[in-house]
C-alpha cells in the first residue's frame, strides 16, 4: 500500500472541536438544566425539526429542503426555533413545557453563531413576562453561579447610556447619536433599524458585565410575538438577557390573539417585500391553534451554546461544539 501524505490541517479536520474535558462539562450543564425543570414539574418535549411552515420574521431565514415523493414535491423548513410547534402543544393541553434541542438559522458562522445550534425554550402557563424573567434569573444563577441579574427597561437604557429619550427623539437625532458612517443611506432606514444599531453599538457592550442584565419593555414596534402593554401601548411585554457581551435569551408574555397574530405576519411580509427578501407563507396551523385558544402564558428562548461559552469562559461558540460548521 502506498503511503499517503495529508495536509496537517486536513488531518485535524476529523477531530472534534470541543475538548474532552469540556464535552463532559457540557453534558453536566445539560443535566443541570433538566434537573432545574424537573424540580418545577415542567415537562420536556420534542418537536419536529422539519415543518411545512417557515418564519415570517424579516430578519430570520430558514433552511429549506425539498421532499419528493413520486410526482409530488413539497418544501420543508428546518425550524429556527420550536416556538410554533410548542404553542400548538400548549393549545392542545400540554401544560408547562420545555424543549432542549437543535434549531437552525440560515446565517454565517462566527464567534457567536453556528447555523445549527442548541436551544432551550420553555413556556409557563399563567406567567407574565415579569414572572418569567425571575425564573430565567434563577436558572442563570443555578447554572452559571452568578449574582441575581440587573433589570433595566429599554427606555431607561437609552436614557442612561446614550442620553436619548426614544419617545421624543427625532429620526435625525437618533442617526446623529450613532456617530459613524455607513455604506448605505442610513436616512432611509426604519426607526427600529436605527434603534437596533444604537443598542448594538452603544448599549450592548456596556450592560451585563458583572452580572446578567435584563432589558425589558421593548418598543411596541419590536413586539414580535409579545403582547402590547395595556397601560402604555408604546411598549411590549418583551425582554432580552445579556451577559458579558452576549445576548442569551429573548422572551415574551405571549400574544394569544389570532387576528393580531395574522396582522403581524402580514406586516412581516410587507417588510420582507420592502427589503427585497422572499415572503414566507404564515403558519396556518399556529393561527388555528390561537383561534382554538392558547392559554395565558410566557415563553423564552435561550442559546445553550452561548450559555456554555459563558460557563467555561470560552472565546468562540465553535469551542462549545463537537463539530462546528467547518468540520461538520
């Protein structure tokens, strides 16, 4: 047999990325998460990874594959989260549930993201966003051994870190606060796009450095699938969690109104059309579940790979994975 000569880089490509020690520590983290929910009598569930429906969110992109049986071809979507299926389960009477498994987003791989990743998502019946924030805080204290989180409203964060009142600032004032040049006409960008840039550039790097930080009461225009605040319709019952420069979780006091959900799906597709992204048919089964009746609940999605990055002080999400995309 002839001797073969391999590039050392090719030789290393077969090896798992995560260290053996961290492989076992990651398994321990998953066990702690499961023990946390077992203690609270929240049931672990599985959902389809492939679905007949994708997401309409203009800034999320599904992987799409084709199933061909005989003369029939059907498009199927790898799920960006288990949310729609879990809400169908809630409407079917599942009770409080959590999912710990794979999700997929058609995005570049990088230090904080792999297109295939592990997500923890859970729903608590009769919780609002405030109650769920407290439970997320308890989970982070348990698995990361950190102090209780800081809580800061979206409005207060802009006032404190940028000196802007988002309720009164003009579009030009928001752009001026960015204090940087862009390769596109930022004047034509939506107000929410500029707010998100301001948050990413001037707020996100400063919050949650010593302990996790909850940002809550997002603008109603960024409600996604959250209820609008009845006492002040400028805001929505949505929160996010940040720690040491990483966005860890996104949660809502969940919208239960089928008509409003349909309107938001249509609005998403209008944005998709405006920015030149292919429109996605809304999930009719989710709408049917809402029409049947989704119980009052709050839900949150948390990135487990990022959680493990923080737990072990790792620099890249690749180092939390057995085979990240370049090695898959």
